[in-house]
C-alpha cells in the first residue's frame, strides 16, 4: 500500500555508490506510511530506511533532514539522515527526491502505558530543548491562517451543528493571541504511529515532515490528544498526567502556558479535525491515502470545550 | 591504568543535565587508552563513552570532534559525538575538557584475518572520501619537519648503526617530494587497537586525536604497517594485499601513488620509530604511558628499505 514508487535493485545499487555505506545486500518495501514510499535497505555496512518523497520536492527537504540530523546529534532519539559524498542528505532516485536514514529498533504502540506516555513527554521536551540551537526556520503551514481558510471551504459540506462548531472554534482561536508563549521547532504530528518504542524506552520519533516553528505547548497538546486518547475518543486522565509530568520533568510550563493550556488542547484538536474534514470532503485527485474518521477530533474538541480538568 | 581523572557520580549527573540524554544510571572506568581517561556512561536513554582529555585543550577539540561527527553523518563507522544544549561537543568536567560519544559494539582484534584487513582498507578509503567534504584543516604535527627535528635530538642516545639508519632515512624522505599525491583528512594512527570489529565487519574506527591533513596513501601505509605486521615484525603478504585490495575497491591509487608507495611505507615506519625512540629515550616527565618497543619499527623500516614486493 505504501510503495508508490518502485526501485529496482540495480537502480538502487548504482545510487548507493554516492554513499560510504558499502554494497547493497537487500531491499524490502515497508507497508507503513501514507505519504511517502519507504524501503528497508541492507548494505554490507548496516541497515537503513530509504524514503522516496512523493509530494515534497528536493528543495523542501533540507529543513526536515537537517533538523533530524541536528536532533540525532544532540542525542534525541530519531533517525539520523546519512550524507552522501556531495555532503547532501537527499538526491533524486527513480525520479523522486530520496534519502537514507539510520534504521531504528522498536515498534509503534497502539495502547500505550502511563510509563510510555511519560517517556514520550520527556523526549518531546528534550527535542524542544535541542531544537533551540537549530538555525533553520519553517513557518507552520497548518497554523491558524490555514485552518481559517480551509474551514471557509468546508462549511458547504457540513451539517448545521458541525458548521456552527467549526465556525465558533475558529473564531475562539482567532480571539486568542499567544505572543508570550515559548516557541521553537515542533514535531507537529507526534501521534502513536510516529514513535518507535522498545518497552518503556523511546527508540525514536519518526516522520518529521510536518515539523515547523510554532508554540511548544501546542506540540505537547497534539501529542497528548493522541497518546492519552482512548478508542472512544475520551481522554485517559492517568495517561494525560503521565505525558505532562514527563514533559515538565525536563521543561516545566511557564505560567502563561499553564493559563492558555486549555486553548492549546482545543487548537490541536481543531487542526486535525480540519485536516480530516478536508481529506474526507475534498480528497485530492489521485491521492492514495485512506481517509481517517474526522469525528474523533470533533468529539475531542467538544469534550475539551466543556471539561474542567486539564491534567496540569 | 587509564583512569587518570576520577569523576564522581554526583559530578557527572550534574554535568549530564547539559545534554538531552536522560538521567545517569551507571558509570564505569575503561581500562584502555594511554592518553585520556575514558568511562562507559549509561543513562536512561542509552550507553555512551565519556572521555576526559588529559593533554588536549578545549580549544583543540572542535577539529577532532567535528571530524568524527562529519564522518559518522556520512555513514563511516566511528563514534558520533553528542552535542549539548549549547550545541557544543565538549565542555569542562572535573577540570578537564570532556565529551560524550556514542558507544559502539565490537572489540579490537589482535590477530586479524585477511577479510578483516580487507574491511579495514575499505572503510579507510570510505573515510578518506567522506573527509573530502570536511571543511576544517589541521596540519600534521608529526610530519617530516617534526621527525627531522626530533631525530636531531635523538642521535646522542643511539648507537652508531641506529643513528646512521635514522640519518639516512630522514635524508631519503627529505629528498622525496609528494606534491602530486592526493591528500585529505587522515586518521594517522589506524593501528589494530583503534578499530572495533564485529566478526569481519567494522564496528568503528576510534581515537581520532591524531587525525590531520596529509597524504592519503601515507595513512594507508600507517595502517598496513600495523595490520599486516606479524609478531616478529615481518609483513604478511596476504594481509597486506587484502588491506590494499579493500582500500582500492573504493579508491584505486593513482599512478603517482603506486610509484611512491615504497617511500610511503618507509615514511610510515619512520614516523613511529621516531616517536617510540622519543618515548624511550626522552620520556615526558610524569607521563603515565607505558613505553612500546621502538625496535619493531626499526626492523620494519629496514625490511621496507630492502624489499622488492610492495603488494600492489
């Protein structure tokens, strides 16, 4: 399902001569990921993940790959991109921008424990700290301007209740300004399928291709909205507290972050409700993704709008 | 023997807060290395090697640690230094410049096989290629100027035959110019104890603190003079050919390198003969190293001066 571009062994073997990684031993498609093509590549020197980018262009990649390299260099658990003899992390393969990253052990977790949520929170805070010294910048392409604009195109497709909720939440978020909050490089998509774990240890955060500069607490809210969410869409208070405790063991929230935390949780729910509504009602022509249920984030947003306990 | 500076767990735990590596779990001195103090450090996130530099100063380290980081980023098997929250690879600990690098599996090999020599040659060539894009420069502090100067101070300590041989070889090397040979970043000390292996695979080159810019073929000669040398000081032709074949599978020698190869082997033997003579006859006050036999390299030099087969 997620090998959209086929690479032959001969083609890959030739491309690998750009790298100091030895000879190709084997090549195997990875049945995960919904945007890019991924392969496990084994060479005489080790095991790597090959990604062919189906949407991102070669010139888009330095921000993301440079970030992963920077974070890995600081000990943050994530794949490290491998540079080729031209000192580049990416080049064309089979007509697509392609890169190799180190292969991590571990697997994603569908039903996390409190200890795993705590570990995710802690590593996210370490990622935020390490990102402080990353010099490149990327505005968030899915921030408030994006969801306001996207919402306008969605109202015709929604029922009255949904449209009213969306309109109200967009207005609510627009009415809140966050200039005083700490910002930096965020992962922006730290869902359960983007973390590899070995037991209670983080083997690595993966899939940094939504990373950008935005509010750090917003990134925590995105992660909490997935990691602490039960199958029925409700939040498990123990998991939520564990993730926040792990995060704050490294970087405690400042007062302004505590004050605006409920707004952040709503913003993080809104952002994914909007993108899922968009995928559902206006799928891109020829898109190969499977559509995820937007309702989960609508219910989460509604719950966040009415709850009184925010686990801080 | 090689823990010259003692670090307490409390001191290390405090210093570790500079890093995104979690909490200290354990600390254990490493009984290897003759210049620096090394510890295995286990944190909640992984296993690292801590080095405290006994001679190098903090301002000397960026060349070496930046090089290791560059090579690791290019897939060359070597430890990757970890950057701290200030984006620095080194800072003071217990009054000494100190760094953390990733911990590699594998162990050094005292009696290498031909396959292991081949792997060393191949990885050395990959290291030379990857070094092409490393922007920093370091002249070789132990090049011809150093050995000529050092030899002058040694003649009074040598018997007539030794002095004549040393004088003649220094003059011979001075009479040869190598401006046409490929140069770049070299390891300059790739002896058997500086390579960790897992079976026939290189787990990592270590100890880059003699690395500098010099002739690439000279680096190959240094490695060959150790890896292919039998206990009696003679060269094992099969091991020598294997190392050279591995090297040339990645970077074949150019004609000028083939022509001057016998001179390189002599230069590499001379350099270590001189440094061992220096350690033997004029040990530095308070130096904690154990003195290695200079005779091995004298015999090797004499053999190189008379042989007709150079394994190319």
